[in-house]
C-alpha cells in the first residue's frame, strides 16, 4: 500500500530495486489490494516486477477485492462493498492483468459487507480456483461469525486483521481463538500499531519497557514489537509496511527473537497500564 500513490510514490526503477532487495533478504510475499493507490499500485508493481527478471514461482502475490472505492478510476457514487459473483471474478482478473501474472497466490475479501452472500462468493472462488487464477482464498478484517458465515461454503485459509501491541482486541474477543480452532492463518496489518505515532502516557510506558529490554535481546524497539506479535500461538504473520531496506532486514531478524514469558507480559502490562486480571 505504501509503495505507490498512497505512500512513497516509488518510480519504476525504485520499485524494481526494492523488489530485488526484498528477494535478496528472503522476503518473497507482496501484499496488494486492487484499491491501493486508487487502483494504480498493482499495475505499477506489475510493470516493475517484470523488469526484475525474478521468476514468478519464487514470489507470492496477495491481493484483495470487494471495496468499491471513490476514485477517478471508478464511477462510484459512494464507497461500498461488492461481493457479487461476477464482480469478484472480474476484480480478480483485473488484478491478474495489472500484476502481469497468470495467478494470485492468495485472494482476500477486503472487508465484510452486510450484504455478502456466501453462496455467491463460494461460486466465484470455486470458478477462479478451477481456472487456476487463484491458489488460496481468505478474508480480511472479518469477525468470527463472519468467518463462519463464509466458511459454510468454502475453506477460509487466512484472515488479515489489524493486530499489534496497541490494538490487540483480537486475542481477547475470540477472533484469534476462532482462527486457531479452525486452522485459519492470521496476518496482521499495522503490526507496530501506534507506538511510534502517538506521544502520550501509554506510548511513553511502552517505550520505557521496551527500552529496558533492548540490551537483553540485542534488538530494536520495532523488533521487540514484532517478536511480541509472533509469540502468540496462533502463528500471526506481520505485514510489514516499510519501504526502508534496513528496517526490512530488522523485521526478518525479529523472527529469531523468542521473548521470555514474563517479558511478553511486561510489554502487555506497559500497554494496558495495569496488571492482567
């Protein structure tokens, strides 16, 4: 999302270099959505990827569909969601065209709609899978009941949710429990939360506690925040948004950090401002 017009507006050359640097550091999964950059970032990435010469089978592409966004590239009167069978298929095919690929490794429904019909969605996903246009299917920002609704007609492999130290409601409201029980892989967008964005009592508590652990783990604060997420038994995969190659390397190294049990709770308590119940 941050590579194109909604972020750094990287040139084709800069995007090529970043893709290559990611691949060199074993970062091979790229998270897209049709709406990013007002429906422009996928095509910019697709053009850059072709120039890298990297084999398609050596990377994984994720995309999302369903949000009809207000954009000069769409004739929409209002932002809304569309999970009509024909629209899902059309949207996936548009992403294939823009990304210059024959298949998407994982297609997600971007956000739940009050009007989504699991039968229509299942039919679209079945067609796309049979045609080899997508390999796996999942959702994003779905509650347990919404996952169950969609899961009545097809397998849901992934749910990409907002999850971080400062937004950890998913581990308290049953969302991660449901995913663990049903074999649905969690991905976390905005995994650093608001720790580096806010300057308030909570963020100062967190920085103080993280600072006390930096030397022990030979780590940076953002690495400890990622390690805190990855400690959860649901096997959460952070979606890292940075375009800074140094921080990308640090994110990879964070996967090697195994926080001790009490340190994990010290960080949680620093966020909550009180002991656990």
